[in-house]
C-alpha cells in the first residue's frame, strides 16, 4: 500500500488490490503507479466529480492527461480509479476545486 498527501493535507491510500483492479481495466497504466501517486500530491488541477469524489489531473505528454479519481473524508482518503484521456477539455467543464 502507498499513501500520499493530497492538496487538502489528507492521506490518500492506494492499495495493491485497487492498483491491480485499475491496471486490469486500464493496462496502459501498468508502469505508471508512481505517476498516479504524484498526480494526487502534485496535480495541475483538481476538479469536482459527480458524486463527491475529486479528479486530480496532470498532463502526460502532448495530447494526454492522467486523471486520478479519489475520495477524501475527514483525515483519510482512497483512490477509486485512474485513467488516461485525451478529452481534458471535457473535464475542464467541471467545477474546479484547486487551484
């Protein structure tokens, strides 16, 4: 299990079980665990999800972005999923939480 600190100073957990699930669904992320963790701790921006989750976004190359979806509660949090997307403009329509 890895833990990183979000911009709200909340520890966010990424368990091995969750990482296995993410890489099963998104095999292109298999070698990007460190980048996923860094996206939480050092995002370019954080947008609101549809059900209380947060979307940390970081560019990854010229035409793709890495999105990590996680949930924070009081003093604790966890990664839900992560994925690569070329549709960053669509995500920019969501409410910005940070910066």
